[in-house]
C-alpha cells in the first residue's frame, strides 16, 4: 500500500467547542488510513469533528490533540475500536441496489442444478445486517418448491457495534417497510415494542464476525460462490482497492461472482475479474 499523500487544507476557521487544527485532522487522517484504509479528503474535516466530538466529551479531554495522543498511547488501545466505529460509514437498507439479487438467485440455482450440495456467500461489509438478511431471503426464495442445498452466509464488518445489531436482527418498522411485499410477515416477527426481528431461519444462516479488509491475513479458510463488497472500496485509494481485490480472487470458487457498489469500477483488476453486468464481476483466474 502506498503512503498517504500530503494533505493541503484550506485555511478556514470555525467557532467550535473544541480546538480542531489542521494538524489534528492530519493525524486522524493518517490513523484511520493505516487502520482501515479509509482515505479522508479535506471536505471530511467537519464530518470528522462531528463524529469524534462525542468521544472527546465522554473521555473528558480538553482538545482533539489530547484525544489523538490518547489513541496513540498504550492506555488508549481500547478506545481505538470506538474511534474506528465512529469514522466508518454504515448507510444501508434492505435490498439496496436491487438489481443484484436476481443475479445472485440465478447464480445459486445454477450451482444447485450442477450438483452443489453447499452454497456459501460472503457479505464483506455487512453494516447493521440488512444486506446479509437480504441475501438470506434471496437464497431461500431461490428454492421455493425444491429441496435447497445447505446455504451459509459469512457477514463481516470492521465496526463492532453494527455487527451486534446484525446478530440480533431487530429493526424498526420504517426499515422493514423497504422489504418486498409479503416478506415482512414471512421472514420477520413483530415484537411487543413495535420492532421486527428476523426469524430464526434467517439468523441461523448468517455468521457475523469482525474483519478488517486491509489486514494482511483474513481468518477465512473457505471459498465462496459469491462475495458482496458494495460501497466500501470507494473510500480506498487505488492501491488499497487492488490489494483487496487480489485477496478476494482466491476466495471465490471458479466463476464465482463479486458484487460491488454502483460507483465502483475495477477495470484495473482485469487479470482477476471480468465485468459480467452492471457492477457484477466474475472471477477470472489467470491462465
């Protein structure tokens, strides 16, 4: 991975509760890049302030500089998880980018027709769980009248707080309203407080665990029929993207599919993946 290039920020002053200098932002920028591969540009300075100021208040620190000093100390090791959680983006909803799900269903049915007894999917940026539950519903719907193969979904994310939400599978009514007609009743139980919980048949298909995409060694020992990694690598620079894509390749079964976000284009990784459709790539092992 290349070093993060120097950052030149506009000299604009704001009246803030805590002093947040350009030097503070640069230190934070380097920390989150090193830990999570996220490349923050100057326009994100206000966002960073807004997301971290609560941590500074809770820790009763006087400045952002003191907060970064704490992060870099031995005592601040546990706070680093909160720091990463605060700066990761978790926008998601059920069946987001819906054109991907019929493609996945066809892929699973073709694999089953070819004799596969087990099918596996990796959701590599699961956030609060709406995406892996959408994958589980798609997998079940793909086999309505025939016996289905065993289907498992690995759901990973860097943010530990969203993983816990995913494990519980409990969502407010406004999120459930995004499901296709009939799916709320079929796949979710309404709880006494008006929220909805994914039925056990869905929860049992999914394993949630923390995984950092930019780490060198992933604790994954199986191959997948499909990998979903959508709207994540847009925050990475080109070298980081390529490094992650190269690690995805051996984890996909032959002709396995990689689903990416609507703003992501990985033409530079054509030695590993060939574009099959709109933001869908097929594993193309080197000959």
